């Protein structure tokens, strides 16, 4: 659900003519006092086809 929300947000930004900012590095984020207690995690989306062994590789 988060992936769809981000895609939608970016679509609206592009439609409004807004510039998409360059992603920040984890190190940059953690130097901000408001984010020093943040927990970083990586989310990897795996398709049903891969889980069912119908695909041999991950597609971007």
C-alpha cells in the first residue's frame, strides 16, 4: 500500500509541475535531530509469481 501511495504522490507532483527531490542518504537523515531515534528498514516487494516459482528473476 505504501508503494502505491508514493507513486500517486509523485504522479500528482509531476502533474503540478513540481520538482521531484533527490532522495536523501540514511546518514543525512540521521544527522537531523528530529530523526536520530528513527529505525531504518528496507522493504522488498516480491510478486506472487516469484513466490509460486513462476519467475526466475526479479524485475525492476
